[in-house]
C-alpha cells in the first residue's frame, strides 16, 4: 500500500462523486469516473466543465490548469475501468446491498494492493469490509458536500483496516488541501453523529407545531451563527438520506434522540425528499433548485401583525451585561429607557458600561458622537424599581433563578401602571411560573435576547397560555423597531435555540467520555464539516459549564428523555469548579488575565 495514489477511481457520479472527482482532478490525479448511468456520467462532465470555468473566472485556477484537470477526468459505465486504480472511492446509494455488490465486484477487478474506500456516512465500514476478500484494505473516506469547498474529510478505520491504508489516504487528504480527522467505525462518525441528532430534533419540533419552519431556521442561524437552518439543511441533504442515517444511528445507539421523527418518513414516502425533488420542508422553484418559493405554509405579513399597545418608554431591570446591553439596544432605537438596579451605585455602573460600549462603536465608525450622546441621554439610571411607575414596557434581565424572578415580577405588578407589558428574558425557566407571580399574567411574555444583545439579532418571543394577543403583537412590533428578528415559540424548556443546541453539546461531551474522538477533532469536525462558527467544546467553555449544566438539567426535567441527561463529565467538571473561560479552565485551560 506504499503508493502515491496517482490514479483514483470514483464509483458513483452523483453530486458527491462529481465533487470528489473535481477535487482529485484539480490536485493532479488521474480520475476514473464510473457510473452505470450514461446520463449521470455526461452530467458529471458538464458539471466539472462548469465549475472549473467558474474557478477560472474567479481567478482561482488558470485556463491551462482547467484544461489539464478536464483531461485527467474520464468516465466509464463499468467497474472494469477501475482495474488500474490504486484507490477506489465508492459513493453509490446508501444501502448495504448496493455497496456490498460494488465491493465484491471490485475484488475481482483491482490489484490486491489497491485501497477500497467507502463514502458512507451511515453504514458500518466493518460490515462492508467483511464482504471483501481483503478487508484490511477497506476503510471509510467521508467527504462533505460540496466536496470542493468543505475542508473536512473523516478517515474511518474498522477493526480490520491495515494502518498503512489509513496512512496513505490521510496523506492524500492533506495533499488535496483537506483536514483529515481519524475516527472509528460507528454510524454518523463525528460530524454527522452530532449533526443528525440535532436535525432530527428540529424536525420533531416542527412536527409538533411548536414553531414554524421559518422561525426554527431563523432561530438557529441568528442565535448560533449557523450557515443554514436545520430544516433547510435537511432539504439540502435529502430527507430520505437523513432518515437512512438516523435509522443506522438509532440501531447502534437505541437513543430516542436518533429515532427518526415520523415526519421524515412521511415526507420520504410521499417523494418530498427536499431540493432534489423540488419540495421537502420547503418548496423550491424546480427539482434540484435552490430558490425557495412561497407555498401554502409560507406566513403572510398579515399573519404576524396585529393591533398592539403603544410603547414609548422602557424599563430594564438588572445591572449585568445582558441588562445594560438590552438598555443600549432600546435607547439606540429611540426609546426612553429607565435602567434600574439594586441600588444607585450598581445602576450608575451599568450605565457607565453602556457609555463604554457606545464609545467603542464611535471609535470603530459604527456610531457618530452625536448619536452616542443622544443615546446616553435617553437612559436614566435608577436605584429602585419604583422608577418603572410610568414605563410602557418593563424588561427583566436579572439572575436565572425562578424565585428571584418571581419576587421581581411581584414588585413590577405593584409598581407598573395598568396596561404595561411585562417581559422576562429567561432562557430556561417557565414564563408562566413567572407570570403567575403577578395579578395580570395576560400582560406577561418572554423576550429572550441573546448575548451580546447589541450585536445578536435574534429575540425569541415566548407566549404563555395566558398571554394576551395584543401583548404578543406589541412585542413583535417592538422587536422590529429595535432591529431584531422575532421568532415565536411556546413556553417550554429551552424554547427553540437552547432546546436544539444543548443536546448537541451534551452529545459531543459523551463522544469524549466514550473515547471515540478528541476535543480537538470534534471541534474541527463541526467547524470544517458543519460550518459551525465554534466547535462544541469552544462554545461550552465560552457559555460556562455551570450555565450549560443548568440548562441540560432543565431540559432533562421537562422532557424526561434519558438521552437528555447531562453527561457525567460535565457534572464532574462543574463540581471541580472548572467552569470554562471565566475560571481559566473548563474543557481546556486558558491564560489568566
């Protein structure tokens, strides 16, 4: 297996196979493209011609490099063409029967020293290798879509794989400009093992009518910085493909979080498999199209508006980073703001924090000095909630403790005028339990801002079963005025973002506990393979392990799903005082400031 892998066969010329062929051809490899469909082979050539032409137009390659790459790509309709290949990568449909047949036929065609790689992201590499006459040369080589753009390649070893084969394809991946991550054989590997559980929960959330498809996707894009929302991503991947991956994961883990949401089976059975069919969770302009078009489920502007209450002045309760950030957002939008804390000194410090934030915006050219002064002049620092007597909207941003919030809302009930809207920024507590601390629960709603409030565009608008319609309409209108994107959700643990985010983070911790992959490999896999701005362990250390554990406990208590139980490693780190960046040590160690 000590070979340069200069001639490589790609079996299956769909989107992924064509993308892999392009990467190989541009890297100077002779590429043998094989597909039983002549139409697929022609389409692969056409796609390669078009993509390389775009690359020339963007200055990424020269015309000569394009011509050479196209000359290195030849297509055939029989596996016999792979006879001279040193590496064969199969990316045929995701079923054992088809893949096993390919491997059996390749055994009779290729050299005994040739490496056979499966592109599966769901099936057992070990099971596929066992069908081969030379299982030691079989491994997984999992590219991500689109292969030319995505940097991650998971190199998957079975218990039968020979180390030289792993070393050879790992070297190849680096020569292709990819980042190889070595993993063991289990469904989903690292990236998809974490990603598909999250996608499945998003599908179940939509199926339960908890939130609209648009709000679920917007929440995860704006709240987590993801390149795509989960339902749009399911449409891109293929709903049938996603269901196949989840079935394989569930058969191995028996974790309910991996049991495919029924809606995935229903859509698949109906042929509504996503973009490739022209319709999945969304409707597209054509089969294979990328542009979403309106359909009967698309919300109309009239459906999200209503007659609300007049809001001119806002009270913000709290003295921490979130409270001062929210006060800054409202003041920038032209509202008169009262920032109240426990004592005048704390209130003044919170206002001083806002002044520093505004000054940074001026120094970066984002704000004029005049706008800074006008914004600061709209904010009054107060040492008591009594200053909220005439505000139209009171926003609570104090500690995430139910008893503290209930006491504060009982005070707001006495202080605020009749008709004032009372909002809590809780991220995990039941809004109804806070509302019932007042004598006017119909005026209470959740407004979950994300940190840092001046920068983050998302606000989760949380209605309880008692929230009045005009209160909901008021808060949505206010969100628009302060240039935030409101998403509607019901009053249950985690709302949209945390209910989808924290089980994913918890599952990443379980991977480390099980010694399946390292912190660095998991973080790299999710950033390079999933397009996440931060890996799960980077994010956990930033959020705070104590905060993360508290949210995990709330989710587990609410949904009673064993798969949501906090990972023991997380509990142990919190017990040891390793809370992340704020203590200098969490999953990683940090320099003290």
